[in-house]
């Protein structure tokens, strides 16, 4: 069963200020074709002795842009034609500039400076595209000294002329500098149709960043960005649809969004595997689920994928492979710790080792896994991997009972009845045994009735009243199973009598 809340990881990745690098260059180029909107003759360009740039940007894609933009031939032949390449070069240069040496970075700044001077003259004349380039250049310090104030002024002017890309860049600048009106600018860019802005505005509303949390609005913007084929938006839409956040829950729609996101966002493969394992949607082969999990091992869901992959191996009785995968996640993942502890207890995939089992189960129990508490209490009670510690057994049985576990409620009642690890208390023993029966425990009615027969009328009434209180206080915890746990847990039905004999 799917948990009631979306995991923090990934679920759910936030778009960074570098989302621009993923923008389709054709959008930027269409906005920035300065030569098409200027009828003035090309400015005279002095004979320039430009340094070679092929060694500055050796990456093939960047090398091509740099060669076309910065070679003396390109500048002398058609200065304005070279300007067409500025947007793509700017985007890539800003992404790689930090990896350049100080000398190479300075050389590139020298080359860009005369180009930016000409861009500034066009911006001063009112050209919206030139204003966008100039604002971006001031923000990133490309050809000019970084100046956020100048950057913001030029981007605002370009945005006021209807340049959606300028509005988006202004939003990113404001987010980077933590300006209070950044969210409003992101919303404007989203409404102007910038796909990355739609994604970011969805995340802002989903997470309640500087605005009230609004799942319904987040879902609307994720859907728009998903229609723009942004993989992260498709992943987020898949998760919101899967959990019914901001709208109806729909497993088939969730599966379709996740399939769309899958090639680029491998976290989606983890969720597709979960849907397949839990039987939501069409039947999926074990081989497909296994491949999805392998794909997602390199994603932000890698920890969850490793544990789930180990679980599927255990289900297929490949316990050796399961142990290896669980060991990779222990002790970071309590589910992996529990499963590994259980396999050590049973000797499946690894030699039986109660002491090691106890250490792993301790991790799961401290995290709050009822299954770990039960088995840990059993080990402590029977002196397996540790000296007999009935007080610790009582502690874990009681804690699991308060989390709605029928087996643990019955065990707690037995210990209270016998005074083993806890002071004898027939009233509380009767109450816990009664609660266990109410929760579906089927083998102890005769023993509970025998205990009731040994109590006086007043004590019995107290026990019944206390049983009702326990039921009311802890029943809400039931019905929330934790998925993907390996359960070779001791059969309480067959062990309860032996446990009682041991206490007596």
C-alpha cells in the first residue's frame, strides 16, 4: 500500500536558478535576432588579433559556437551575424566559466567586451532583445563587470516590452538575490508561457515558498509544464496524481505521466516499479519491474530503489542478492536494516546470527517499525544474541502494542499476567489481552477468559474499562501497513504458550 505522504526526497526535486540552461535555444534565438530588427549598417570593426579559442572551450558543442562567434573571420565578415550566436554562447559560457582558468576567463571577457558595447548601443535605442542580452550580461558578468542593479533595470525594460524570456531571467535574478517580489515575477513568466517558469511556479505553490501552500494551483502549473514536455514536471504530475494532491487520485494517469518522465528522470522508474508491485494498473512482468529498479539506482530515489530491489529478490527467494542490497543501505534505511536483521535471524542468504540480527533490528525499532519491535522483543525475551532481558522485551512489546499491533498486545498481556519483565498487573493484562482479541488475535480467548475467572468483580470491571480505553487510544494506528518488509517473524500463535511456560 502506498504511504500516506510523499517522501521528501524526491519526490520531489526543486528547479534551481540554473533551469535556464534547459531552455530550448530556438526560443532564445528567435527573441535575440538583432540583425533582423536593425536596418543600420554594420558597425565598422577594427582589425582584431583574436586569440585562438578552440583550446578554451574544448567541449565539442561549445567549441563550435565559440569558433563561429569569436574567430576573427566571423567578426570581420558580418558582425551582426555573429551577434545571433550570443544567446547560445552566453548560456553555455556561463555554465562552463567557473571551470576555466583565470587567464582564459580574462581572455574571453576581452573578446566579449566590444560585442557588449554594440549590444548596449542597440539597447539604448529601445531594442527589447538587446536589452535582454545586456541585462543577462550584467547579471552573469559576461563582457562587463557583474552589476545586479544594471541587470535588473535592463531586464525590467525588456520585460515591459513583452519579452517573456526577459521576465523569466528577471525572476531568476530576483530569486538568487532573495527579493520579496520574486514569486510575483515567476508567476508573470509562467503566465507568459515559459515552460521552466511554469514548473518553478508549480513547485512554489506545492511547497508553500513565500506564498500559501496550494496543491490545486501547483497541479495546474505542473500540468501545463508537463504538456511542454518537461520531464521534471511530468514526474511531479505523476506523483500528485498518484497521491491525489490538489485533485482526484488516478493511478492510470499517474502511470502515464511517470512513463513520460521515465527516460529522463529515473526516479519515475522507482514509482513505476512500486505501482507494478502493488498491482495498480496493468499487470507488469517481474523482469520489467526489476529493470525499472535497476534504472532508478542512479537517481535521487537510489536508496529506496536499492531496498525495494532487495525486497523483490527476497520475494523471489534470492536471499543472497537481497542481503547484499540491504547491506548497501544499512543503517541509513530502517527498512533495509529490518529486512537484513530478519534474514540474519532466519539464516536466509546469510548464516544465522542472532547478535547481528539484534543490532539491525534495533535500528528499525528505534525508527518506529513495529515489525522490528516485535522480533527484537522476541530475541530479548528468549536470550537470542543477548542475555535474557525480559524488561527490554516488555518495552518493545508494549511500544508495538500502542502502535496497534495485535500480536504485541497479546504478548504484553502475557508478560503483565506473569509479572515477567514488568510488575504483575492482572487488570492491565486482561485489558491488553482483550484488545488483542478485538484486533483479530484468534488463539487466546480461552486464556483471557481463564484470567477473567480468577479476578474479582471490581477488578474485572476495571479491566474492561481499561480495555475500552486502550482500544480507543490506539486503534487509530491500525491499518497503516509499512510496505516491503520481509516477514519471517516468529509465529506468535505457536510461540505464545511456550513463552508463557518459560515465564512460569
